């Protein structure tokens, strides 16, 4: 989709080849899971001259995904909104419900509740950029460690119905990114036909 929103994938190292993401539209920016070598995120924000960093979006509260939050706030101001699921234990100022939308530029970013890896896991859909930020829920051809029935439900009822054109941007650099349409064909954790099959697949995780 051709839009005014740009997405930057930041291979920021950290605990286990973590990714942060920065999305920019006009003078506004947001960052997903600021972590690892935060200077890499600073460099992107400097380069795009984002005048207002509006949101820090947390996919879940695991330590390796939030290590840069305080540094971002220190540099860009404590009034930046930190958003996450109500069950996220990392301090945040916006509690997001399932399907809640945050205004971003001329459009919005939507939160989709996706428990399984953790109780507080969410994914973020930035439709204008065809972007789906999946944290540790969905990796390319893999998924995060999880509670099996909860994760199976998330895969089947939350992620599978989404548009094929979305690009899956996950929380770790195992494979950088791919379209959700391709993942529906190749990712055995995403397309498992039953909970029994999903459980069997998890044995090779
Ligand atoms: Fe995690």
C-alpha cells in the first residue's frame, strides 16, 4: 500500500537479536518495543526529523522489550504516552483494550489482544503502512513460547482473519519480515488445523 507512513525496522541487538520499530507519518512518530542498543533508534529518529514522538507501544512486558523506554522518555520528554495491555506490568500510561485505536497522523494504530506468549501480549496493526507488529506472538515461520490453547486461539481467531497484505514485523530477528499471506501458507504454528496439531507442532519449537 502506498501511504505516507514509513516503517523502520531496527536490529538493535539486546537480549536475543531484538527488533524495535519506528513508524513515521508527517511530523509524528511512534516506537514499538524500544530496547537493545537504543542509540540505533535515536539515530533513526534524528534522521527522519520527527518533531513529535507520540507513543511508545509495548507488545508485552518482558524485560528484553522494554529496556529502552526510560532512555526514550529521558531524551524526548516524559509526556510521551506509553501504551500497553492492562495486564502489562511495565509502567504505562494508556491501557489498551482489544481493538482500541490510537490516532496516528491522519489514521490510527489498532491494538489486537493476542494472549498466549504472555497474558499481556498484544499486536499492533498500522493499516496505512500494511504493518503488523507481532512482538513475541508470531515470528516468521515460528511463534513465541506459549500456553498452547491460548496461543492456538490467538493464531486462529485473531491473526488468521487479518489481511494477507500485512507485513509481519516480529520482535526478534530470526527472519526479518514477510507478508502475512505467505505466513498463512508456511507457518505451521499459524495455520495449524486443530489444537492437537498445534500441540504437536510446539514439540519442535
Ligand atoms: Fe517475550
